[in-house]
């Protein structure tokens, strides 16, 4: 996992991390990660729908078609944390992408 990635951001259990990066500039840090899982898209979407609609997170799905979804999410207690999560299963393996940005005051 990237350095300083917030520990309370839900990570899909059992997925294999295939890429991770952290970028910092001008008072903002952005994390990007990609995973793969053999679980179906419906199971992955249900996980993020559940986990990012509780605790300190809000989620809003912005698109969903058969075999893929995308959503934006943010931290309730700090508008400086915003992110996007999406997944695509068109290749037979579900690929999950998650991006999170944090601006410091």
C-alpha cells in the first residue's frame, strides 16, 4: 500500500494489489491503486456500497452498466478527502481502481 494511505479507507478483501502510487504537490496528496479479484462485479459493488456509506464516508454511484460501475466518495468530517472507485469485469477478472485525494489547508 502507498505510504500514508488512510487506514480507514475500505480495501476489498482478498483482491490482489497490482499497482499503487502516491503523488504530492502543491499541498495535495493523491493515491491511486488497482486490484484484481475473481469475485463478480455485483459482489465488489455491494462491498463498496456498504463500506463507503458508513462511518466517516459517503458514496454516490455515478454510473453502472452490466459488468462495471463507478462512484465518487468523500469523508464526512473533512471535505479535503475525495475519491473515486470503479470496477470493470469485462475481461473475466474484476479490476478495481481507487483514487483518493487529500488537500491540506
